[in-house]
């Protein structure tokens, strides 16, 4: 009699394999990587290469010498963690800080729990939030696109649209006056603004989303519901007081909403299994993101929102289960 094989998530119920889907995500990230290299040049290249190489190295060392298990570098998960970590960092971040972020992402966010399929939190976000708390100045010094293309540490810097909005509102300016100082929505969509290396070009992230939908790597539920929740929540606030609260389109096109909703909230391991669970999870991410952005001290909240809802994923899976077969 054949033995029943039981394995941890992620479970892919198709002819695909985990490895194939991981590399599919990497392909989907290529447009955003190209945009990052185009806008930030040398700095984005250095940060990306160091982040990926460090994640691969730390995963190998931990598996080889600490866990003493078979190495899994070829499954693509460590490379994705490094790439997403780089996308969440300023392109002028010193190499040693990038290496620390990779060590935390792989060592604490992933391998501490047993590796792929066992980690409760998105590893790249664990690394990013750790660096944000530990090195707030370096993590909030943003190079400006194009102007910083040939520079690295000495790149020309400026505030992100979210920071400009936050500081302007704190100074008593109305939203309309602040928006006059910021790039247009079209510029924001195409990436002509400061921010993390991989989050600024919305068009590149949407192309990656469409590719993953076409390949059936992810479903539409989490990305669409996260964006729709943020749009609905901020839309209500904007209607109540347009001088105090920015428009939904501003919130969607700025910061890491698209990057987080499409590529990090949809992580197989840390998101719910059922479609209903995904919707609940996505609504939670959207609501928490807006609460932090609008009422919290940080201008951005998507990273914290995803990690918080990662913690609720086991509870959601427990009480919102897929329909049984038969």
C-alpha cells in the first residue's frame, strides 16, 4: 500500500510545482526590476545584487551548518525574498545594512521556523521592518529617480509623496495645496517620484500582476480587495473632509500599496487558503494600512498591515475553511 505523504504549505493543487511558481513570481517582478534600474541605476543594482546574494548565502549557511538539512537554494524562495527585500529599501542604503536585513529576513523571518512552508510572517517584510525600526534615518532617506541614476551613497535625495502629505497636513495645509507640490497621478503611476527601489512604478507592478493571473500563480482576491478596501476607506474620508484627507487614487499610487498587495500579501505560506479567508485577510490589510497612514505616526503602513494580518492567517484558516469535496 502506498504511504500517505503529508507536507507543509504551500500546496499547489495543479500540475505546477512550488519551484515553477517561485520562478514565475521572479519573472513577474522583472518589469519592476527594470523600472528600478532605469530610475535609480547604480544604487538599485548594488542593493538588489547584495540583497539576493546575501539571502542565498544565509539560507545555505543556516541549512548546511545549523539545521544540517538539504539546501533548497534552487527552489527560488530565497531569491524572491532577496528581490522583495531590495524592492522595499532605498537604493542608496549602505551595503552593510542590506546584509543585516537579509540576515534577519532569512535567519529570523524564515529559517527560525523551519524554512519554506513554516514561516508565519513574510520574510522580506520582517527584514524591512527590522531595518526601519533599527535604522530609521537611513531607511527614510529616499533617492530621487533619474537624478540619482549614476550615484549610490551620494545620490540626490528627497521626500516621498506620503511624507510630503503627512508633513503638509501636520503644518495645517489643505490637501489641494499639498497636491500642487507633488507629481501628477500619471507621474506617480509611471514612477517619477521618490520611494523604495521597487515600489514606485505602478505600471510595472500591474504588468507583473497580470502575468501572475495569466499563469494562475495567484488569484485576484487579495490584490484587488486590498486596493478596493483602501480606495473605499480613503474615499469615505475624502468625501467627509477633502481638505484633510487625500483622494483614494493618491493612496493607491503612492508608497508600497501595489507592491505589497500584489507580491507580498499573496505569499502562499502566510496568506489564507480559502477565497473567503483571502477576502477577510485583504480587508484587514487595507483597513490597517489606512489607519496607520492617516491616524498613525508613520506615513506608510502596508508593511505593518501585512505582518499583522499574517499573524491572523492561522485563525482565519481555522474558522474559514474551504468547502469539503464530496
